[in-house]
C-alpha cells in the first residue's frame, strides 16, 4: 500500500464519519422537530378542550340565567294577574253590596210609604168618628216609632206621658 492509498482511505473514512454525523444530526433535528410539533399539537388540543369547556360552561350559565329570568317573569306575571283578579273580584263584590244596599233602601222606603198610606187610609176611615185629634197624635207617634229605631213600647209611653194624652182617650177612641 502506498501513502496515497492510505490517505485516500483516511479521507474516505473521514467523509463517511462526517456523513454519519450529519445524518445523526439531521435525525436528531427531525426528532426534536417532531417532539416539538407533538407538544404543540397536544397543547393546542388541551387549549381547544379548555376553550370548548369554558364555552359550554358559559352557554349553560347563560341558559340557566335565562331560565331563572323567565321563571321570575312568570312568577311576577302570575302575582300581578292574581292581584288584578282579586281587585276585580273585590270591586265586583263592593258593587254587588252597593246594589243590595240600594235595593234594601228602596224596599224600606216603599214599606214606609205603604205604612204611611195605610195609616192615612185608617185616619180617613176613622175621621168620621170622634177623637180625631187623639188619632192624629197616635198616628204621629206610630210614624215616629217607625222612623226611629227605639223600643216601641217605651217610646210610646214616654211620648204619651210627655204630651199629656190620657190613656182613657186612646182606649175610648
């Protein structure tokens, strides 16, 4: 072997070693790049999952808030309609009570008018007899008893005593 052959073999070995080193470096770089891309992909997947979970939580919270607002609005509507219905019912009851009171007042006035007419008819019938003055006073006493709500016997006795009408006169009439 000559020196040139030895040099050529050494050069070839060096070139081979350099090529192997370059291949190793390139494979290491490729491995590092793939690891970095895998890490980036995992991080992006985690970020996407977190974002979707956050969006789902926000959407569910918004839906819950909307449901609560709708529930509160329905409760307010139910309460206001109940208040309005009770007010309408109370006003209807008050109107019915007023109508009943007016009817009772009209019936009372009619009864008083009928009693007065009957008393006047009795006066006209009894006017042919004597003691007209006593009958008129008795009539006024009866009218006063009807109008006032006092005890009729006591009021009649007190009125007779105060006007000095004799009981005998009333009996004879």
